[in-house]
C-alpha cells in the first residue's frame, strides 16, 4: 500500500490500519480499492485532517506547548542574537 501515490505512512494496529495520505480526499479511493483487491474487508473509513499540534509534532518531534523545548529554543535564539550583535 505504501507504493500508492500520496501514501506517506501505514500503521497496522490489530484489525485496524491507519493510512496517512497527502490530500486524502484524492488518495482515499485508491487506498480502499487496493485494500479490497488484497482481500481486506473494509468495514469503516474515517478521514481526518491533522491538527496544527499534530503537524508541529511530526515536523519537530515536540509539542507546541512543550515547556522544555520552548525554553531551549528561546535560549538558542538569544545566544544567536548576542553573537550576531558582537
């Protein structure tokens, strides 16, 4: 299924599969067709756009409100600003 256009990730969890697709509304029909072609019984389909928090976490590895990450980032920026001024 990962070979399908737009499929970014596939996670199998028991009888459940979570498929991350770029532009899900376009990629969903191909995913469902591939599952049915492979003999998988599709009982339910749910499409959800990621929240800003989920996107940030996937890109940075930390949460938007991660106190330690925020403090570290502020410290790094302050050091960079001081160096630039010197």
